[in-house]
C-alpha cells in the first residue's frame, strides 16, 4: 500500500523584524517540518496573501509598520 502523504500545514508569519522572519523560516526548513510557511513584513502584504490563499495558522507581531496585528486578525 502506498504511503499517504502528510498533510501540509500552511502558516502565515507577519513580522516586521527581518531576523525573526528568517529565523522562523530557517527553523521550519531545517527541522523538515510539514509546514509551508509564508513570511511577510506588513499588514498590507498579509492581506494580499490572505486574498489569494487560505492559511491554517497566522502568527502576527503586535506592532507592524502599517497597523497592529490585532487589526489584521
């Protein structure tokens, strides 16, 4: 019987700190987690992505350059 592929969890990370974004993306990649992670820096970029695809998890920094994380949620 063929193996059933693991479900991929799609994550949206919204954080204006480039080092934090890169660290999270690197962690997911290095641990070979079954996650598809999209990282953006602004509320606007997040809204654009949310218009194009669904996400299972959204991780949001509270203070963004163009609004708060709560406004985004």
